[in-house]
C-alpha cells in the first residue's frame, strides 16, 4: 500500500465521496428500513428480552459434553474437508499447471474457478441435498470450495517452480510420475504445506458456521437451539465458537512466529 | 532404451520415514473420519443420486422467464443496498469506537502524566468489544437478528453493521496509529484538544486509507449478503435458498450466474473507487 504524506487532493476523490454518499442514501431509501420501528421502545424492549434470554448460558454437564462433541465434530469437518481438498486440488493443479499437456490446462482451470467461486455456504446447501443433513455434507462443502482455492494456488506454485530438477530427471529417463514426485513435489512442498495450513485455519472458522444451513458441527447446534427458543443453550454454543476462533488465531500466530524465525 | 541392469538402483532413501509419517497421519485422522460421518456410500445412495441428478440436470437451461428475472433483479438490488447500508452503518459505529480505542490521541502517553491507567482502562474494553463483534461471523449475526427483528433485509443490514463495525473499528484505529502521528502529537503538546489534534493531525492523512479499506469491506459485504440470505436475511441468497428447496435447478443456475456477475461488478467498482482515492 502506498502511503503518501499528501492529503486528499484534486477533484476526483470528492467525486468518489459524493458518489458513495449518494449510493448510501439510495440504499437506505430502497430498503425503506424501519429503523424507527427497531429503535422504538417496543422494538428495543423486544431486542433486550431476546438478548436477555442468552443469560445465563446453559452450563449443565450434559449439555457441555454435547458442545464438546460438537466442537470435535467441527474440527473433524475442517480437517477432513481440507485434506480432501488437498487431494482434489493436487489432482486438478497438475493438469492446470500444464503438466499433462496443453489441452488439459484450460478445462482444469475452469473447473477450479467454478469450485472456487461458489461460496462454502452455497456448496453446503447443495451438499445437504446430495448427502443429507449432517457433518458429511459440511465436509464435502468445505472440500469443494477449498479444492478450488488450493488447486489454483498449487497450480501457480507448480508453474513457478524451477524446471531444472524435472528436466534432469526426464532426460535421465524417469517416468512422468517419478519426475513429478522427485522433481517437482519436493520443491513446492513448503508452499503447499503453508497454503494448506492457512486454508485449514480458515476452514475451522468456516466449519463452525456452515452448520447453520444443516451441515453439522456447532453451527447446526446453534441453529437447533435458536429454533427451539433455547437462547441459553445458544449462548453456550456461541461461547464455544468464540473460544475456537480465539484459540486458532493464537495458535496460528505462535506457529507463524516460530516458522518465520526458523525459516530465515 | 537402456537395459534395466544399467539403470541406477531405484531406491528412495526417504521412503521409510515418509511411509511412517503417512501411516501416523492416517491413524490420527481415523477418529476424524468417524466424527465427520464420512460415508462415501451415502453419496451414491440410489435415491439421493437420482434426486440430485435430476436437480443438477435441471440447471440447464437457466430460467429466463421475465417474471423470474424481475424477481432476481429486485433481489440483486436488495443485496447491493443491504451491503451498502450495512457498511455505512458499520463505519458510523466503528469511527467513534476507533477514536476511543486508538493510542494515537493519548495525552497521558506523551509525558509522565497521570491517568495513564485510566486511558488504558477505557481503551481495552472497547478493543475487546470490537474483537467479540468481529469474531462472531456475519451469518451467525444474521441468524440472531432474523430471530430478533424478523425475516428480511433489515436483519442482514444489522448483521453486516455489527460484524463489520468490529473489523472496521480495528483497522481504523490501526490506521490512526500507523500513520505519522507527529503532527497530532505536536498539537497535543501545544495544548490543543484531542478532537482538534485528530481533525488536523491524523484525519487528513488517514482519510484515503480509511475510504479505501471501507470500500474493500463493501466488496466483501456484497459477497456476504448473498450468503446471509440462506438464513433468511433477504437478497439473492434468500431467493437461491427458496429455489434450492423447490429443487428448481434452472432458477438456481440463473441466480448463480447473476451472483458471479454481481461479485465481478463489486470487484470492478471497488477497484476503480480505491484507485481514485488512494
């Protein structure tokens, strides 16, 4: 990001600000939001009553155990989903990087783009139709989207990898599979690993919420609790979600610091 | 062709450790597979496969009746309006929070003044609040607000406003702190008030970055408002959820195409705006 000391100069920025102000005004007008209704005495009372239902959180041992299993399920969904995505991603990245031949490059890139541009929640809604309610649908949904993301990153890593090792192996008469496993894979492995870990981190966060559309894990527990008007249970699930996100953030920060120290 | 005898021994010295690591990972993974109810059989269940097959087959051709296109156009406008209104509200909420949370305007930090603890005691809770607001994802906020204010775009706007105020607030105060704080400090040291120091010392320099980041968040909000529709918060997502539940593949296909175009549009607009400002 360029950081120029000069402040706003010229006409263009003011035009932009004017455009943005118009857009905001038009949006509020179009939505005709009943903010006065929400912010009225009654609306606020209702909101406060709803929020008050969340306290105190349900802390009975039985429910806590359930939340514990939900947490494990969430972690399992993210781990298995990411792993599947790595396998599919590599399978698509190899042709996507032009390793199989020119003709295979564009179709695999296209598949990767489609996988990537459909958001996880939409995939989850689709997979719930295909595999039924539950964590398996969530796993497949995460795997589909992540395969697109990782596949593209892997393909780029493969394209940018130096070609000397593979060339040397090929000239020595090695088969294409051996060439790939011993010429390309070791070179790009650190990159693949760091991309995969990064996506896994994302997916843990995603897996906690995917359940909202019925794809298992903590999200589904939250949805069920809210549907049964058990706000106290929902509060416990929300706390568990916050804890997961917090722990993952802290762990990844520590890991990154350790890795960057040992890497340089 | 060389004869096999002339080729060097094809032995991988690292084979054993690699195999061991793979085996170890698989053993670790096994409970995960169980927990995720990993069951490839469920995918190939004849009945489910047939339903899904018919559904996916009905994606083509996309639904293009005038009536449905009008519906989609309305939902698209609603999505855009939700994102815009949500981010605007978020910015309004985030700005004062960032002013309080920023250390750039702290008078007590300049000298060995009193009230240093008081300042921190005020700043930390605001920072924690911002963390909580942004740690709960927008779709969960949307789910909560749908229960609190009913189905429709209002829940989506509130969800974006609350979630994004947490993100914008954090980035805003980081922008305030990361820029050149000497002008503001000079004003504070000569006895100027905090707001004066902010208005003349920090804000003019920070404005382009503030606008740029907010516009980027708007781009994310467009994508998120599509997703939030799935829990009933209006916009394209709600339409897609309905069409999916009715197994109307053609409609889903149309909405997906519109969604891609919308994301592309948001990308382009936000790129142009940010280039102009920065």
